[in-house]
C-alpha cells in the first residue's frame, strides 16, 4: 500500500514515478494523455496517483502547456434561470479536460461588463463563453488578443462567431403540432413581449403549422412574462366568446395564469381546453393543477455543446456558425387527451 503524504509534505511527480517504478516522463505522458503507453502502465500510474492523493501543480502545468485551464462565463442572466443549467452543461463538457470556470454576473452596467472582461483577460483564461437571459442578438466581443469566444443562448451579427442557440421556431412548431394531435382546432397563443426574438420565432413556428393545416390564426396576446398576464389574457379571450380548445403559452408562469383563469371559468383541462407551454421549469410545471405540459429547450445539452465548441476553438480548430439545439415536449396533464405511447 502506498503511503499518503502528511499535511506538511507535498507529493511530486517524482514520488509518483518512484512508487510506480516508471520514469517521470512516463507519468507526465499519462497525465497529459500523450505518448504510446500500455493500458496496464496507465492503470498502475493512475492507481498510484489516487492512492497518494497527488494533485499536480496547476502553475507548472500552465507554464508547460501555455494554458491556464480556465475559462470565463459571462452571463447577463441576473436570476440564473437560464445560465445555471447552461453552466452545468458547460462544466460537464470541461470536466474531462480538467478546465475550471470563472462565473461572472454581467447583468449590470456596460462598465461592469467591461470590468469582468478585463479581469478574465488579466487571468489569461483560455476562452470565454457569453450567455444571456434571452436569445436576442448582442454586440460581439472585440478582444485584441484573439481569445476564443463562444456565444450560448445569445447570438451576434458576425459570420466568424460561434453561436449555440435553442431552436425556438422548432419549439413553436412542436407545441402547435402537439395540440393538433390532441384534437385542437382553435388554438391561441398567449406569450411575452413582442420585441423578444424568441417570441417572434415561436410565433412563426406556430403559424407555419396552423397555415399548413388551414386552421384559423388568432392574433397573439403579447404581454409580460408573468402569471398575471396569462390570467388576464385568458379571461379576455373567453369573454369574447371565441371557441378556444387549445392554448400555447410563452412560458410556464404564463401557463400557470392561464390554468387559473380556465379553472375559474369552469373549463375542464385538457378536455375542454388543452394547454402547452415553453421552458419546462419544473418548479412551476409540477405545482400546476393539472400539471403543465411544456417544451424543454435542453439547456444542459446546449451548455455542453457550447463547452465542447470552446475546447475545439482553444485547440485551434476553426469553429464558426450557428448550432441549433433541438427541443422536446415534456408531457403533463394539461394537454394530453390521448396516450403519448
């Protein structure tokens, strides 16, 4: 059994080599994933590293490979509703490469945003991921030192940029197709502010499906991303005597308000009116009665893809363009009149 060092003794790569009865260069190759080393030798060295609780010097590794093994995540999502799931996916992608993340809340002033960028560049991060609370376009980062940048859940007007985005148009189509499959013929869309790019793209997806089915397209009900907007808009539509049998809501909070209004008007959900939403925020969807069907944008997967794209850019690969991450329906009780099997 290999003896671990006490708190006053720092284990070195030489100690690992001696304990494993191999050369220092062999240990270095195994740790860096280089060279042609037999699997048996790799397993032995890794076992010794674990037994001796060896932690390589990050400074030494950085100097040797000219990398800091750190990246920055700049987020303007002050509440973390979208950036935290994306961060989890990024960390999953970076874990194997042993890269750490500096998370910067850039939801304040432009001066604060610049301060965060300057701080990350001063730390010599290997790359930066920029994310936001909405997918609308933003100004690209102009970094003089050509630090690799990937944009996640936000886009820029730059053909050389790498952007990873949710498929909002596809989400609108999926939500509408689902309600049609449940037998809905008069579908309304109660959503957020009209100027949001996500709202425009989801509406376009919904209309594309309804027009293909020769179904009536009612005017979208725009408003805030709130339960109160869903409640008020639903009551207004019902008061107009429209024979509504399907509702698409802009997010789960709006869906919550819609369900409340339907309940008060003695509408059975989903028998009379089927409801489907966007975001799949389980804090909301699972508390709704009935539980709310919602489109999931796979933010963890979006973050993982963004992380992998950044690693490739750091390694010198030419990654540019847009990656659209597909969404899926998380069925709940609010829309499923028929079996989803």
